[in-house]
C-alpha cells in the first residue's frame, strides 16, 4: 500500500517536468521525428526515427537517450539496448523524488562543476549521471582519472624508481 502511495506521489511531484517532456516528445512525434515505444516501468518511452532532420540526427550522434520527467527518449531500440533504457529510468526515478527541483539541481550541479573544476567535464562528473551509471553497472570513470594521473606523472618528471 505504501509503495503505491509513494508511486502516485512521485508521478504527481514529477508531473510539471513530465508535462514539458510530453509537449516536447509529442511535438517531435507529430513531426515524425520520434516514435512512441510504450510504457516501460515508470517511463513513457519514445525512440528517435531515421526520418528526423539531419540537424537533429547530428545532435543525437553522441546521445544514447535522455529523460524529461517521466518521458524517456532513446536513440536506440529500448527492447535491445536495455542498459540505456535502464540508465534513463534511473533519471525518471530521480525526478520522481526531486520533482520540479530535479532539472534545477541537475543544472546547478553541472554549472558548479564547470565553474569550479576546470579539468572536469560537468556531464561525466555530475552526481545524477554517476548515480545512473553505477545503478545499471556502466563504467564510472569520472573524467578518466587514470589518464589524468598519468599525464600529471609524466609532466612532473618524477622518478618512481628512486628510494
């Protein structure tokens, strides 16, 4: 019973963000750019189609998907690329917890990382993305720490063989 109440409250709390996602995905579907794929867990899922304009396909070249409230848009088949769908469903659950504050806190987190951490990529290090990657078993390599450490080690000319 409590789980059902929490779910209803989550849908309600996320509904303003989901409304924006529905307007966006619905418009793209009417244009023939997105295809409705159905409900998966708490997500309303669309898939980018090949009939999308070149500028949109270009933008999607580096994205596997994104979530806006309970709306999920994927650049792949949600039935065969389950990891990408699961990753976006983590964002759906995050929004169901934070409601309208989710995009605000996400944006502020990225801005803070961009301003304060010069050598970090805000997207790869923002806690919401790290959480989603960890949850679905994706690699979590915040800014390629091994590569950065190797560069620093080379540039410092430290001799590790000295005692």
